[in-house]
C-alpha cells in the first residue's frame, strides 16, 4: 500500500512560487528572492525551503533531465554520494518532510532540522541502501563519505563490513570532497541529489533515495515536477 505524505501548502504558496520562478529565470540572487517572496506572501519556513531547494529554471530542468536516469543496468559501476543518499533516506525515516523538486530529484527540508539524525536512523538508512544495491547486481560500488564530518569514519567501517557480508564488490571511502570526486567520474553512474554534482556530472545520475523509498515503502511524494 502506498504511503502518501501529508503536506498542505498555504493559500498563497503557488502565487509565491510563480513570482519566485519569474525572478529566478531573470538571474536574481536566489537567497534574496526567497526572502522577498517568502516575506511578501508570509510563507512558513518549510515552504521557503520548498522554493529554495525545489524550484529551478527551465534551462536547469532541461539539463538535469538529460543526465537523469531512472534505471541502473546490472553490471554497472556505481559511485554514491554517501551522506547525501543516507541522510535523505534517513530524513524520511525520521518523519521529516521530503519532496520532489521541479527537476525530478528527491530533496529534504534539512535546513529546518539542525539536529543530527540519530545513529539508529543512519544505520537503518545504510541497510536500506545496501539492500537496494544488492538488487542492482553492480560490478563495483564506490561510496564517498565526507571526511571532515566527525562520524564519517564510523560510517565507512559500517558500510565496508556490510558490503563484505553481502558480497558486494567495492568499498566505502572517506574523502575530503565527494563533490570533487563525483564530478570527475567518467564511466558508470552517480547516485546523488546534490545540485552541484548533477549539474557537473559527466555520466548518468540516479536518484537512489527516491528509488529506495518508493520500492520499500511505496511513498507518494509531494512533487513540484511539471509545475509551470
């Protein structure tokens, strides 16, 4: 049974969205127009995040849809933005609001939740990710975790241990900048919802958190995709 997230926008949200996108298309500074439209229409914090993280220009939508893939073929080399995938899945498990942006990628309202996700939530997210990876039958998996984040070492140990138990080829590695590593991938597939990585990707990009949550929980997400 599908689980539809309950989220109701305020009366003037779509008016704010139209104004915001109009200004965004004309290269006005993003943070400034979030405040401008948010204040004008008195939007709550969650809806301002929807604008900031979910609304993009027509050009970016077109470019991201070209690189976005809905399928990873068996035998692929997969490169994963570790914390991006784990935290997005964990955000849903934690009861936080997640949504699909105009570009078709799943995002969360992480700006509203300053506390770290609990360890058990992160670990469950890892298990769901690895369960999903097993179904893909990849040739090799590389998971990049941000080395400057304090618990990255623990995540690397956990993931590598689980990959060995599951006979998944590849490894989790701590790197100073997953963005830099993933932007340079020239063969295989990337899994990330990070806009900077998607925009610079040289290979197809797969929205793994969305795929995991749809497969495991049948979630129906609030979506801005297709909004004009």
